[in-house]
């Protein structure tokens, strides 16, 4: 077989260094930004086609008005590191922000750079937000002029059924929000609706300077409590389960198998309680609900005076597994966990993109959530920055068919690496176990090619993209762990330590 010389093929967006000191042609004002986050949304969103049961008409409609990045990836498959790195522009291995169980505000490198909100605010934008943008209470107090419910309390309360848990009988060490239920309430009583309504009201106000409005939609994050009408869209007898094949995990190493079963072995308990279809129904219902919230926001923008001068970015922080590889939740490096939604619409009239984005088109290029920050800087004409790890996507927004050769790196904790390059997906874990998949022929990643010596040259080339001298996880940023948490990897020594082995023993009785 012909083996490409991969490193030589990379030119790392060299053509993308376009001057950013520009303003909109519409007078002296810069374009506005509507920044929409959807939590835990995987490739089941209809524009990504990862599941033919999903119902997301608003994302489908928006896809005809935007560029859809079909191979976009997170920096880490956890809400906290994914969001913190995206919103500061520094990758995990540059900053040391690897885990959900860190406070990003105590990571020294991240305190040295302005967040996205701070940078827009510093450069004359009115900045406001609602809902989950950063991770829960780890708020960015300097980035916002206004926030709902408040800057220090960023998420409106949700309704929890009095008889919770409703759908899933708890098992030892289960995350207590691993549950689902249709609620006999209207959309208006839900937390996400209130966040969306707040941002919608701001779109209806007169603003004397450009705005950056961020709305964090929490669903389909657990718990899957949404109005019953969304559950009714997915009759339980019609639910299709994710595909599994016998022996899928037999070719995985120790670290990957631990990731699958630890934390209580969700798959075992979901299957034994006959809840697999119910859980899939809950995720689909919550995804449809999130899509409806997106539709409300887009309608508010369309009916405002800012419809023709607002950049819209829709993104998710990472994907989610519902039994694929017998794994549940996030916190893994497989394709349907690290792939994220990214859709961008740019109006006409910007000097950096006079004709606007090439709407209604898709791009197959590999991209990262890190690219959003430098892209918005270029599009809005803010002062150019050279300290960000992402690359501007403006050339792709202009010509989605352009082919740009580039590897994308995702980490999980310290020392686990995913490399996506062309059709290949290579994973190297901290215990040095490896996986290699050809996504052209094995979309579900069922067949690990790492032991096939025909692919040795490809493996070695992909290994060359693993960052050298990655920044250590600053222990001062670690948070206290709860019983169901899995300790983050802070070093190779810690991974093999007796302390860690002792903590993990608590999960063995559930295997």
C-alpha cells in the first residue's frame, strides 16, 4: 500500500494569516455576534447525520443559511476543559487545563490571557450572556456587562420531578443526574427557555455599540427532564439502539477498557434494567428540545433590526456516547465523543468577508473549537492576536470546498491523546496502549488496526503529531472529588500509583 509522508503534507493554515484590523462596511460599527452553545450535543444533530432518528429542524434550517463544519473537534471530551480552552484560545497541553475536576481560574496560564468575552468587552463590545457558557459556577466575572440570572449565578434553575429519579434506578457510584422523564410543563417553565428569552429580549433592544451575546443551552446535558411533548416525538417502540458488534472491545488496551467500565459500569446497569431504549429516547427528546430553543433564538434575531449585521455561531462542547463500545457519557477519545457541532453564518458587508459566508454548504476539513476565537477576531476586525492556538476559519467560510491539510489534537486528562488526520484516527493512552482506525471504511471504529504492520508507517507519522513538552496539570487547580468521580490523571507516575488503584477499587463491585 502507498503510505503518504504525513508530516510533509502539513502546512498548518499558512495561507490564513490575513490582516484582522478591519471594520464592517456598514458605517463605523463592527458586526454583532450571537454565540449559541449546546451542551453535550453529539453528531446525532441532523446536519451531522450521526443518527437517523434525531429531529432537529431548526439546525437543519440554519444549515441552509450557514457553513456546516462536519469534522469539527473539541480539545477535550469534558465540559470544563473544552469550554475553558475554547474561550481562552489555548489548548489543554498549552495551558494545563485538562479535566472537569479543575478550576480553570486557578490554572496560571489561563489567568494571563483575556477570555473571548473579555476581549470583546475590552474592544468596545457590549457583552451579555445567559446559561452555561463556562463550566457551571466557574464564571468569568470580567467578561460580561450583564448576565442572566447573574454573573455569579449563570444558570437558571430547572424543574426536578418530586419523585426523582424517575427513569433510571440508581446504582452505586452513579452520577445522580443520570435520569430522564417527560414533564407535564410548557417550555416557558424550563431553565433553557428563560436563558433564551433573556437573550431574545436583548435582541429586541436598541444598542449603541456592537454586541456579543452568548446563550448557553444546557440540554441535552443530563438530567433529560424536558417537556413531555418532546418525548412524544419518539415512541419507545420505534427507538433504534446504537450498533454494537461482538468482540468490539477485545482489541482495546487496559486504559480504554477502564474508561468503558469505571464509574459504576453504566452499560451493564442500563441494559440489565431494560432501560437502553428509554435512555436513548431521553437523549433524543432533550436534543429536540434544545433544537427548539435554538429556533427561538434564531427567530428573535430574524425579527430584530440586527438580522443583517450579526454573525451567528452554533457549537457544542463535545459529543456523548449512549452505549457505543458499551460506553456511556463523555470522557473518552472515540470519534462520536470528540466530534462537535460547529455552524457559522456571516452576513455580507464585512471587509474580511465582503460576500458573507458560503451559506448552505458543508466543509469536510478537520477543524477545532479553538478556531472559533481567532475566526471571530478576524471577522469583527478586533486587534489581531498571535498567542492563540487555533486558526482562523475565514478562508473556509469563503470557500468551504477548499482543502486544508491539518491534524487535530484532542486530549483526555494528562497523557491521553487523539490525533485526527485525513481519514485516520490514532489514539495513544498514558499506558502507551494504542488504537488506529480508518474512518473511511470503519466509521463506528470497530476494528483497531494498531497491530497490523501494514499500517506501521501511518502510525509512526500520526504519533509525530503528539505534542512534546505538554504543560503539566497544575495541582493547585484541582477540585475536591465526589464519590462517583474518577481521579484525573496528573502524571504517568500517578496513573500507575497505588493511590489511584485504591480509588478505582470502589467501582469493581459494579463490573
